């Protein structure tokens, strides 16, 4: 068995791909859920282009995640801006607020922004990149389609939030992900391309040694009802890509027996321990 695993790992290395999970030693991986804001919806109508949710008020959470792999850290999504702490702002049907910044939460577990090696963003919307520039020393991981949209000049606000990496002449290191990306190597933490919500939208697969596989949705889904009734938001960039990503994600979650966490659904984020607790 040992010889077989060694051969599999060697073959995978020669091909430039991660060895199968069965051929690897269990990675030292840990996952924290962070509170990155609250979104009150006066009307969830925009979250379906077929009027599934017209007139429904909803409360969404804005969750971010910290993943430790050995001594290295990935921040997955960066929430609403720190400037919202202690206040709120209303934009159309959205009322946005923040109680505690990401940096403040990291400090509770003895970390500072400089300890974060990678900032991975599921997509370029403001509620997922709001505090990203506070981690300018990290490498940005972003879908290629989103990076191209941001640098096209059509999104001045988003360009500013990601300026340390994507502004002209920026010095921050960036990885533009075409499809899937193994963050640390070894297959323990993998960004999976799931376009449709935005051109380069992604989700995150985390393989935990005790908890098992966890899949974080980004904004592929915003709340559980979209899974069953296939609600596609009116503001998604590509409906067909969204439906294809629904299919890929659902099959992947089933085949991996994964715990699915819809990042905006308060009923889902409680599937992981409350901070400062962690999943291992």
C-alpha cells in the first residue's frame, strides 16, 4: 500500500496535479467562520429573475472565512467595509452594517493582517471585498473573468477596493484563476470556478481532517430556497453559466459528502462553530 501511494504521488507530481486525497498524509487544516456584516433586505425580489421572492423581506449574514494550512493562512472573502462599523447604510433594498472588523476578530486568536498569506475572493461585489485592502501584503486569488472586469475601467469603486493588486502599477502579487486552483498544494484547500453570478465567480472546497469536506458557496447561492427552486438573481452576469454552476456544485457536494455552507444564509453558517471556535 505504501508503494502504491508513493507511486500515485510521484505520478501526480510529474503531471503537475495534486495527488488524490487517499495518497496524501492528512493535512493540518483548520477553518474559522468570521462575522463580516449583516444585510437586511426590504425586498428579496432581485434575487430571482422569475419573481420567486417578490416582496419578501430577509436578513442575510455576510460571512468570511479564515483557513489555516500548517503555518499559512487564507482569508476567504473580505466582507463589508470597516467604515460601516457601528453604523449602517441603505442602498436600494439593502441595509448594510458591520459590528466587528476582520482585523479585530483575527486579534482574538492572536493574528494580525500581516499573518495572512492569501486573500481569496469569491467575486468582486462590495460585500465580499470590503476589507481586502487591509491585507495588501497577501497574494490576491481572484477569478480571471472578475479581474478582467475590474481592470476594464467600468468599476471605479471596486477598482479602489482591490487597488493594491489590480490598479495600474500595483505591486501586490495576484493569481488570476482560470478554472480551479489548489491554494496550498496537496488538495486540502481548492478554489473551484463557478461562473455566472459574475464572470469569474468561485467557491471554496476545504478538506478538514476531522470534520470532513466543507464547501463554501460564495454567492452561487444566497439562501437555501435557491437550491431547491433554482432561483437565479436578476443581477447575475450569465444565467446559463449560473445554472451550469448550480449543477456542478450540487454534484460535487453530493459526491464528496460535503457540508455545504451558503455564506449569506444565517441557517447555514451555524453549521460551523461560532468564532473563536474552529472546525478541524
